[in-house]
C-alpha cells in the first residue's frame, strides 16, 4: 500500500468532534482556503491527531574553483500537531530531528572526516524542539530565531504559489530567504562561525492530489515533495569563515504509520536522545530556535590550534589563468 493510500485509509474515519470547520472548495485567491489547506498539508487540522513527516537526501559542499562535492547523507523526521486559536488561525507545533549518514555505508554518523580540513569532527544532528509558528489568513512573519532575525515585512494576505499539475495533481511552492545576525559570534566561536551574519535560503515543493484537497473527510492531505536549503558551513564542520557554503537537496513525504513507518535506526537514534522526539508537542511553548541558536546554547567552542586559519579553496587552474591572459 502506498503512503498516500495508507494515509487516506487511516483518515477514513473522518474528522474528530474537535476538528474545526475547514474550507475544501479550491480558490487560489482566498486567504482562508490557503490557510486551511496549508494546515492540512503541513500538519493535521484535527488537534487530536499528529502528523509524521520524513525527509531524505544529501548535503553538498560548494567552493570556488572546484566541483561541488557530496559531503554526507541527510535523513530525519518530524511530528506535528495543530491548535486552533480564538481568531481562527492555527498554531502549528513541531519537533524535528535530522541525522547525517555516511555516503558509503549509510550508517548514522557520530564523527565525520572533513575533507576540507583533513580532520575528524564530532557530528551534531539537527534537533529542534519546538519549531512553532502561526498559520493564519495573513502571511506569517519570518522566524525570529530567538530575536536574532528582526525582519518585519509588510502584512499581506496568505496567498500561496499554487498551480494545477498533471493527472489530477496540485503543486505548491513556498520559499523563504533570510539574512540575520549569527547566533555564533565569530570572536567567540572562531572555528564554528561563518561570520557575523547568517544567510539562509529554503525552497519547498509539495505535490498533492486534487481529490484529497477537496475531500472534507481528510484532515491531513498526504503529499510528496522536495526541500532544498542553502546555508553556511555547518558549525560542527569547524570551517570558520572559509569561502563556500552547504546545499541540502532532499525529498520528503507523509508517513501515515508514524513511528512504525520510519527507519528503525532513525527511531533508535532519536529515542537514545529522548523519547520526546517520537511525539508531537501537545502544548505551545518556546522559544522556537534554529539549529544555530541551539548549537550556541548546547555546545562549547572548539579549541583553536596555534596558527590555524580557515581552509582555502584551490587556486584557479593555471590553464585557466593562461586562457584569460
């Protein structure tokens, strides 16, 4: 049974008595339809249910004058729940954990050999508890990351980038591009910090079935999709302010079976950290921090060897230099 079919079967009982009324008639220009549909995709609009999402892909290193390099595998999951607020908006409450895998063996990494610095470093997984925000008929403000990001765009209706796809599908694209002060001050975090500012870009593509969107008995809309993220070098890579960055390329989907549908080693690794990672929050709390803010709170700066400097990308090939003369 496919994930989409299994999810539909699981939801066949329909909404619970606590499920708020939601719009299913497709109207791309209606902020309330966009709100309700996005809640049903990103989570479950029924507060008695939790949604499990899973992602898998690779992270790549990008530097000048050399090919892009695959660094490690990326695989993780999240559990999400929603809470209807008095003004009709929804509080989306999430826990997520993402691990890194060896490209050859597939094993979850505890240490990793950094080819740029030729040293072995300790791997720190992404572990965000919580990462909450409000979904309303208005576009949400960018994440504050504990007050680090102070960007406040003008208020706009919550209208998403939708289009109809082939064979009865619908495609949703969402993007977020940010630059804000880095929680890892480079004076303190010499080897971990990419500099005084943190620039991040994330892009999502969701593919759903139109019949699921229009189905009033489906409180969650099964989906598959793709997520990309452009981000500075990860702090545990100990690259300092070296030139270059990391690109994540992943695919994701709903896991209707929840914990039982996740890879066993991911579940074991998360449970070894804390049982909470296998459940969605039941209450709203915070603050909602990114992995950088959590790193600053939970880790300590690495020693800086005498004479250390960030790794440099290769020089332009001599042949190219001659060609430009």
